[in-house]
C-alpha cells in the first residue's frame, strides 16, 4: 500500500472532532464500527490529504461519511472532496444523519455488503494452478469414464 498524504495542520482539528462527535457519528461508532461487529478496524476523524474522514479503514481504502442536516449546501465541496479521495484510491460511502439515527440496522446491513464488495475488489487475482496442464479432470468427484458409478 502506498503512502497517503495528509495535512498535519488538520490533526488537532481531527482530535477535537473525535472528542465532540455528532449524535449520528457517536451512534455509528459505538454501535457498529468500534469493536468486532463489522470485523474491520476503523479509525475516527482521520486526516487524509486536506480533508478529515469521519471513519476510515486503511487496509480497504474505505471511508464512511455521516452527512449532517446542512449537507445539501455542501454538494459541490463534497464532489471535489470525493474526486480527490477517489484519485487516491479511497472508496467513500455516505449515510445521512437520519439514516444512522432512525435505521441503524439498515445502515449496518448496507455497510457490511459494501465492505464485502470492497474487500473483493482489492484481493489480488488468484494465480493459475501450477501443473496439470493438458490433463483431463473429471467433472464429478470420485468418478471416471471407465467406472461411472464411482
């Protein structure tokens, strides 16, 4: 995995954000992301480039963002932010405050699906099997052409 740059000036702000989460961020952290419920370790308020990500899973290059009620005003900013982070290979998933606060189980199920997909995207392709080239492999276990009943 390559180094992902971050603005060191954002570390104190990120630390402050960790101390004062929104109610939706707090619920997401304590009921889903902190611990073993999802099976992945996430970081909270992680500075990346010139942004602070709400929740970040480094090994999957995966960010979970919780969008506040005033978020509609930030669409252009979020598009620039998402494009920049995507260029770094980071996948971003967004949930609205109301989704986290009112449908946490639905958020959990959606997140688990997206984590599974992302993990599959980052797995290296399996190498071809060594040896056995040109050999006939029976399609059914324990059976061959001479003895079809096995």
